C-alpha cells in the first residue's frame, strides 16, 4: 500500500492542548471557588488543592518523555516504545484525535491518546491512514481475541 511505503515511525509528544485545557480548568475552578460563599479557610484550602493539581499537571507536561510508535510493514507488526504490541480490532479515529488501543505481550492493555498537536500534522494524517489501511488488510483471525480478556 502507498501509505505503508513511507516511514512509519511516530514520535508522540505531550499535547499542549491538554495542558491548556487543564490550566484553563484550574483557573475557572479557582475563580468559582473564590466567588462561592464558603468559609474563608475552606475556600483557601480548596483553592490551594486546585492550584497544586495545576502545578502537577504542568510539571507532568514538562517532564513527559515522548512515546515512539512504529509500524513495520515487512513483518506486519506494531512496536510501542520498542516493544511489540498488537492493535486491538476497534480503534477511535477522528480528524483531531486518535486513540489507540494496544495490547502488549505481557497481557497489558495500553491506551495512547494522540491529539492533533502531539504529532506534526502530516504525521497525524499518515498515522490515521495507516491505521485504516492496516485494519482493512489485517484479517480478524490474525488477532488473538482470547488475550484481550
């Protein structure tokens, strides 16, 4: 397939959109708590907890180590952080968002959320096309369903 002939390595970075959403949510909740008619000490406690959540979210964003997803067309195999994985039969694909459901050899389900800003736009499009092409060419009998439970 044409989509399989191009490089099939994807470096998934932290999504700025998720960070912006979380920081906006923290600001909104702090504002709402601040305006609520609750005792000052309880207000302060909850505001402090929400701010700590925002700081932890920001810290996690800056410390995020990119994940690497690779598809080898020669052996029809997916690799996630250099470990072989199986794509589960059902995947979630939209234009701005890809949610991959992977299954590792050690019987662990992995969910990887890939917003549009986690990859360069052309790679995000290529990943969606690759998953669609893979799902059309892979027979359902090749997927080991009993390992999914």
